[in-house]
C-alpha cells in the first residue's frame, strides 16, 4: 500500500477503498493484517511499507494494465479527497497520472505544482517540475498540440532558470532558443518577441553586446511599436545601447519600456520592464550628468519593487542602486543597499546579483578582506559566463590595489579591463578606465587623458568627461572642443 495519500487515517483508508474496489471494512481488515505482520507501518498521517524491498516486490507483482488502473484510481481518489484544493497534492497527482498513462493530466498537474513552488520561491523544485512536464511532452506524438504544450512550459521555465542560475546560464539560453523556434513554427509572434527579448538579455549578460543589440532589434522589428511587447524589446535594446557607449539612446529605450510595458507585464526571465528599466536608467542618467534624476530613478525602482512585493525585483533594484551609489562615491548609501541586497540573495539563493553584492561590498571595505571579496565575485561571474560590466568590476579591483599602494597590480588590472571592454564591445566605462590608467603613465598621461575625454565626449558621458577635464587641468592640459588642438 502506498503512502502517497496525505490526510487523516480515515481519509486514506477511503482513498484505498476507492482504488481497490473493496469496501471500507475489507480495507481496514487488510491494512490491520499487514500492520500486524509488520509489512506496513504507520508513516506520518498514513501507512507505508516497512521496507523498500517489500514495496518493490509488491509493485512488480502487479501487471502493467492493472498498475495503470490502480494509479488512475489513486489519482481520482486524491482528487476526491482534496476537492477544491489540490495544490498540496499536485505533485502526487502528477506522478499518479503519469504512471496511469494520462500524460495530459500529468503535465497539467506538474505545471500547477511548479506554480505552487514558484509561490514559495523554491526555484530548484520549480525547475525540476517543469523538466518532468517536458519529459512527458517529449514522448507525446509529434504535432502542433505537442509543440504548443512544450512552448507553454518553456515560457514558464525561463524565470526560475534565470533566478537559480543567472541570465548567462546555458540552460536558460537553450530554453529561450527552443522557445523562439517553437514560436516561429507555430506563428506565435507574441511568444517570439518575448523569447527574442529574453535571449537578447542573456546574450548581453554573457558579454555578447553586439549580438544582443542585433537580437533586440529583431524583437523590435517584429513587435507592434505601441504594444507592451515593444516595451519588453525596448528594455533589452536599452541595455545593449548603453553598453555600446550610447547612454542617451539607452535612456530613451528605458523610458519607452517603462511607458509601454508598465503594470503587470513581465519579461520572460522574471523581471518587470518598468522596475528593471528605471533601475538601469539611473546609470544612464549619471553618465549624462543628470545627478538628481539618477538618484530619483534608483528610488523609484526600489519603491516599485517593494510595492509589488517581489523579492527578485527588489534584489535587482538594490543591485543597480548600489552601482549608482558606488560611482557617485556615496559610501553610506552603498553600504545600506549592499547589506540589504546580500540578505535577499542569501535568503532566496539568487544568482548573479549575489556576485554584484560581493564585489560592491568588497570595494566598500578596507584592506585585503575587501579585495578578496571583489576577486571572489569577479571569479564567480566569469565561471558563470557573465561578462557584462566586467570592465567596471575590474576597475573596482584596480581601485582597491591603488588604495593599498600596489601600482603594478592596479596598472595590470586596468589593462585587463580595457582589453575586456574592447573584446566584448562593452564601451560605457572605457573612458573612465582610460582616465584611471593615465595615473600610471609618465609622458603619455596627457595624451591618454585627452583620448579618454574625447571618447567620453563622443559617448555623451558628461560625468566622466568632467573627471577627465579635472585631471587634465591638474596636469596643465586644456581639453578643447572637438577638432581644436590641445594646449599644454
């Protein structure tokens, strides 16, 4: 007798009667005899075999057709016992219907069980249940119905894959690419656009900035310009535009994303464009010299994330705010953000933003312990294949080396950061890196600073340009308007 039925003893015995075609008295007598012979034992609120071998032997003695019938009756009995509230036994129902040869019912209950796991932020369990559903769907006859079922599960699976393993995970990319292929074959433009937008986000985090921008542009071309779908695509286009050294263009995309996709619209990988867009816009505002707007965007993103009571959204809003406070050199605010971010990531086992918290926490500390945290966070991001913002992260490590009076290490780290930026087309921080690197030059410092200022000017990065001009002034070099030779 299985212990799969949860509930009180009389409910379980009724459940056994339903499955066996025996009346309640006969079931009680049979269970009593099995209990007296120590073949079964009490287990929680039910009964189970006293040894796994007994269970396996009993199960093997039942013919396959009889097994299907019994599993179907067990499932039907569970549904009867939990009428109107099957969430607590959705996994058991899925397993019973799977063994009963009812794949459609099994998939439906696995999906419901995954939704229940999502409500508990049990990301690993949610992924496992989606994978169970996909394994059943894979065995169904090929055709449109099977493809539609697979598409639904894959779309639901993207968010927990991202939360658990990060935007750059191969598993997430594989799921998104399959989603796009299915959506195209089924003629589902909405699913294709959301899939392309999410894939562009994954490529961006992997450091494939140019590929991300092309993919986001494909999504924008497919979407109705005034639709919520376009809002999702605008958000991702803003990410790549920003990284390519176009903060004003990125900001326009973020603002359109917030306008078109406001409300309860979610990106496939589990974030809302209005929250994520506002959070990211703070960095664009800072580069453009909009200091007050940068702080306001941080606050709005955090307030909105708290209002929807979504921990992952809160984590990303705090993470972006932490960067904003770091580049502003506001250490108290940075500490407040990072402390809360680390608690959230530890509590819910969030990937990716956990590494941001490590690096930014390390930068805010003094001594070797801070540098160790930064190195660990950077190493974790690299092992996850997450190379977006790597030039920025390396600049924080270089800054720590400079504070520790280790100029050789700082110079080498900045050189690595510049190389990473060029390799990944991650251009937004390159002018600042060049400015920092000039501190370790002798005769070439002025030339490097002028190049940094020129690039910052081309990007429209007013905040970095001001830093360059300050350093040039300290060296007696005037940064002219474009096309005018410098004076020393």
